[in-house]
C-alpha cells in the first residue's frame, strides 16, 4: 500500500511539474514575443528619413514613405511636378 501511495505522489508531482513547465514556457513565449516585436513608430518619433513633402506610414518593424500629391519620387526624394505651358501663335 505504501508503494502505491509513493507512486501516486510521484505521478502527481510529475504532473504538477509538467503543468508548471508548460505554463512557464507559454508565459515565456508571450514575454519574448512582446519583447522582440515591440514596434517603434518612426513616423511619430520623427526618426524616419522621408522627404519633407512625403507622408510617412508606420509598418511593423519599419515604415514607408510616399510623396504627397503634386510631387513625384520614392518618398525619400520627392520632386514637384512643373506644368509647362507653351504659347501658340
């Protein structure tokens, strides 16, 4: 009878340890996910390299730049469209 009780306690303790480690690793995974995937909004902080005439859009882990209406370029370098009018005689 004593042997059975000892085995039951060992199994019970093993299950407790197993559940503890499962919950610990789930918790650890969530903490690491939060720690490594905190997004820094470069647009809000002003740490982006977008042209002054471009709009910065935050993305996870980065940002994109797009020239404003009336300008052309890749967002990092923007130029203004110039409309040339030619007089016809």
